[in-house]
């Protein structure tokens, strides 16, 4: 793992002082060349300023872990990248364009998995994943291999409300595979998973990056990502 205070791209990087959020990458044309980038981002939670002057950039085939104490703004940053939280300042770009201009394309190529599993409890894993495939325009034929990949063949037709928390989390992981998204935004993907589940997440992240796609995630648990250059960003 490469632990840094910046997302590394072919450009210069610097650290801000303690009055600013920790990292930035900057250089000529960086926002235009990155898969996703944010410039001068600032977000409040109520009256509290969580971060400001935050710049980041991530290219295809890269993985970024957000670090920070509870309440530091990691989840808020992820949600801001999805336009689920309003920015006080700054701009987020997708493939060099403001996401306000390419919102449909951005949402088609990105998938956010937050604390809630977002499953319909009355529907089975198979039904939930088929719904996801159709909603995103993916091939429903991806559902069965995704279920097998996360080890839920025996539970595939059971209502999701009858599954354990860990099994529901695995359905969420299968959704990532069904979506065929270029960018995964994952908030604590290891929650409720056992050791085998953690190893599954590690494999899925490595496979996503190896395929030339990208991941931004948070976790308080250690991950072993072999053959991946893991970048880190401390939100404080």
C-alpha cells in the first residue's frame, strides 16, 4: 500500500496547512485529463465546516482510500461526489466536464454503495439484481454469475429480509458486478462481512482496478490489495 497525502497523477502535489483539508493534486490540465476530479471543494454539515480547498483527481485504473476519524467528513465527501450533498464551493468533473453538464452519463458510469444496502426486502437477491441490471441498462445475464461470484447461489431466491446482514452485504457486492460501472464509490464495504467476505471485497477491488476501472472507498478495517497501488487521502 502506498500511503500518501495526495492522489498521485503525473503532476505536482502539495499539502495544505492545518487550516485546510489535507491534500491536493494540481498541475496544468489535471482536471481535464482525470476520470473524476474535484477542485476547491468545501462542504458544511450544519454550521460545521468539514473541509475546504480540497482538490482531488483519480484516473482510470486507480484506487483511492479516504482516511480520517469518525465525523471527519469521509462519507460526506463520497456523497458530495455523487451530488447527494450540496457543495459550499468548488466543482466536480467527470472526464473533464462538470457533472452538472454530463449528469446522466456520470450516473450511468458510476455506482455508489453507502451504509444502507438499498435492497427491497420482499424481493429476492436475484430479483433485486435483475432490477438493478434493467435500471442501469446492463445485461440481465450478468446476474447469475454475479450471485455465484459472491457465494449466494443457495440464497438467491430467498426474500432479502430473510438474509443475514453479511449476506445482504454480499448482494450489494453483486450489484457492483451487475452494474458494470467504471467508478465504484464505496462507504465502508466491509461492514457486517466475515473474513471470507473481506477477502472477497479485496478480490473485487483488485479486479476492478486490473480491468482499468476505478474505486474510491472508506474503511476502518485493514485491506490487503495485492498488485494495486493504493493511494490515500486524509480528510481532517
